[in-house]
């Protein structure tokens, strides 16, 4: 915990401050306008205008040049952009995150809980042909579920959940095949064992089966049938193997579509996982991700993000667990699943409240739209001033043109702010991938 927190803090310290274009522009713009106003007054005084006229021109310049639209341009767009995102379950935790999201070119993703549900599920039940009889798949599951009812292991709970789903647990008590178990014993790292109607039932990994003399090695024909990437648990009754239940943490149904969308956007995709190669590969193949690193330790995740950044990549990291937190903080934009741990959400810049990975591409598109909107706002805010100032200064008067009354200048100035606000409100019509 302490090490992860330290990594998170360091990553925060290393973050570059975000430059604000409008601030830079305003920093130059304001003194320039003051000089122009002074020059205008001096010019009209020099050409013998009345005090009233001198004051009128000078004030018109100051009023029309008021950079309030310029000051509004960025915050209003960010406010509408983040608000629209939040309405659809995309929570930008700060304005720099919204700004940074548009420039991402690499997406690094955690596997468990991010691309996958994060909970193992029964994916396959295999039965074993024996000399006397073969148990049906349902029976294999029923035996396993009866014993696993006392287990707190995630795999055990998944077996019971599957049995409940198939409505077998109800039959369990009804048909009395396995009325009650006794002598339940959980062997950590191996499996569980219990006695049922005088039958000794074993549910666990090959090591347990070996220790209990069921088999010394997994039968080859059985091993071939097991999907790669899944975790098999073996079921034996009275020292005889009756079947295998395979469990896997399946990819979320929307993960594949999300990956395809990332590819359409031209993003480089990388998957990171602490899990072994085979389960990483299974998820990568299923979701269409070509590049992945398996067996990655939590601190290595942040290190990998750093490596990509060192190569000039702008990295968006998506994760859910406490082990992803350092990488989320290190990334240019950290994106956490709403179902994830509090630490992950706390260190991230964007939270996906609906746990839908497709919202990541939405977040990037929304960021791009917001940045585009800011540029339009700056253009309009600035355009008003560029056109308005010479007219307000009375430049057209010697050429026989009109002068701009300070009152009209005030109206134009207000209108430029209104146009900037109206332009930003258009962001509310941003179309989401799925809402
Ligand atoms: Mg995870």
C-alpha cells in the first residue's frame, strides 16, 4: 500500500503544468489595447478634436476591446464539455484532463476488471469416459457445487453460481443425490474435499488430484480439450476422476467493439496484466488486441507507461484496481472504471461511471470537440476585437466612414460574449457512441 501510494505521489509531481492559451493571449492583448487606447486619445487630441470626441473614441476602444469573451472562450467550452460528458457517465475529474485527452495516441489497458468482467465464470464442463459409466455434465457440476458451497474461493463461488444458474441447487435438495456434506476441508492452494453419502468428493487442481492419488498427471486427451486461458478444476468421486470444470474471466461483451473503435481512431493499443501468458493471450485474441504484456507487477505497469512516454507517446491508461493506480497517475490521462477501487478512481483523471469501455473513445472525441470549440471561441472573441478596435478608434472617420458610439461598442462587446456562449452550448449535442 505504502509503496503504491508513494509511486502515485511521485507520478503526480512529475506531471507537467498545462498551458492556457487564453491566458497567454490575454497577457499580451491587455497591455496592447491600453496602448492603442492611449494612442487613439493622443491622435484625436493632436488632430484638434473636442474633449468630448477624444473621450468617446478612447472609451469606445476600451469597451469593445474588453477581453471578456476571450476570458470566457476556454472555461465555458470546458464547462459544457465536462457537463455533457458527466450526463453520459464520463466523469472528467479536472479541466486539464479534458484538454489532454484530445492528444492521446496510445491506450494502455489493464485486463482483469477492465477488459474483462473481473469475475471468473464457468465456460466449459468436460466429462471423463470411464469403464463403468460416464457422469453427465450436470452431475459433474452438481457434485462440485455441493462441495464448493462451503468454499469462499472465487472459483468455488463461480461454480456454485453456475449451478444456481442452471437451477441445479434446487434439485440438489430435491433429488437427494447429494443431501448433505460432511467433513468439509478447504486445502488452500489445492482445492476442497468433503464426504457426501459416504462418497469422498475432491474438487481442485492437479496437485490435489496427485496428492489424493486420483491421477499422477492430467490425462492428455482431457488436457487437449481445455480452452487455453481458462482455469480447470478437476472433480473426483471416490478416487475416480469424473470431469473437469473450466473457468475463465471472460471479456466484457462491449470490449471488442471498444477495441475496434480505438483502432478506427488510429490509437496504439497495449494490454497489461499480472496474469499468466495463456489467459492474457485468450483475452487479447478475443478482443482483437495485438500487443500485450503478461506477468506484469503493479510497479512495472507504471514503468511500462513511462517507457512509452519516453518514446514520445501520449498515453491514456485504463484500469480498475489498486495495482493500476501508479500507472493511472503516471499516464497523461488516467481512466478508471467506475466499478474499480477507490484508489484507482482517486488517481485517475477520467472515471467511466457506466464501466463501458466504449466511453473511452467518446471521452477522446468529446475532448477533441471541446478543443475545437475553444479554438472557434478564441477566433470569434478575438475577431470581434480585431475588427472592432480600428472602427472604435475612429480610423474610418477621416475616410468619411462612421464612428462607433461607446454604447454600440458595449453592445457589440456583449454580443461577442453571447456568441461564444452559444457556440459552446452546441457541445451539448455531441453524439455519444452509446448513451
Ligand atoms: Mg484490474
